[in-house]
C-alpha cells in the first residue's frame, strides 16, 4: 500500500517577510529568527540539514547540530563538528561547497545558507572537543569510520568500554575528528504565507557587499 499525502494541506498564516522590514545584510535577520526559534522552545532549534555532493555527483544530506554562528563584519560563518572520515568529510574533500538548511515548522520558516566549507584550526577543534561530555568524546572514537559497517550493536558497545578503559578520565581528541566552518555567500529566508504565496528573500555576497532580492514562491 502506498503512502499518500496528496490531500494533506496546511495554510501558513503566522507571519510575513517584507523588504521594508528586512535589513540590508543578512546576519541581523538570521539572529532574530534564531532567537525566535529558541524562544519558541523548539526542540534543538539549532539542528540543521547539511547537503554535500562529492566526486560521485550523488547529493547526500543529513541532520547535524550547529554549534556556533559567528558574524565577521557583515559576513556569516557557521561552525559545526564531525568525523573527517565520514561521507560528509570525504564529500567536502572532493567538493568543498555545501548548503545548510534550518526548518522551524511551528514558525513556518526556513533558512538556506550555502558557501565554501573549510576546516577549523586544530586548536579550536580541541577546545570544543574538551568541552563535550566524556561519553560524547568516547563516542567519537567508537565511530570510526563514521557510517562504516559494524557487525552489531554489541560490537559498538564493546568498543565504548574498551576506549573507556584505555583512556580513563583524560580522553584525547581523535585526529580524524574536528570542526568545519561554512563561509556563507548566499542565504535565503523563507516565510510561509497563505495560498502558497510564500515570502522568499535571498541575500547574495558580491565582493564585499550583500545584495537582496525577492524570489517567486
């Protein structure tokens, strides 16, 4: 039996996104929308989907947790952490461009941000790694290579116990784990509207300045 959603519809009527109320550069609007998502008490409002495409030309997307969004002048840097040996890590070696998507259903909003991805310094990765709970630090060691095939859950759990015994209380950061920074050069804000007449404003970096345009829904 098929799964049919063709009769399912919602009317988006919570808010609007109009040029006269939008800033000339994107970070203030992003900051406001992130604040709204957190205030709405959306579970893990900082969760986002990361799309990559490697040498095989097959797009791949997964959900991660954003750890920091940094304004640098009028620019935006988005920071997340992962296993460098993962599929996303290999994709970014082959093709260092990616897109991040935030979707907050209860606010009827989404944000798409794209640009080049670069690795963070080992010092910054080390600092964040040491701030993580110890169980999360150990899990980074177990998950090598991330997305690799494992015989069973029991093998994973034994690996966790083995690393616990090996490292004790001082767990070093694996060399295959660290941070990435998405250097945003294009960001689109989408606000759901009634009758599928959605508001879409896209900011594009051109040299040292941002331009803003409205897109058809």
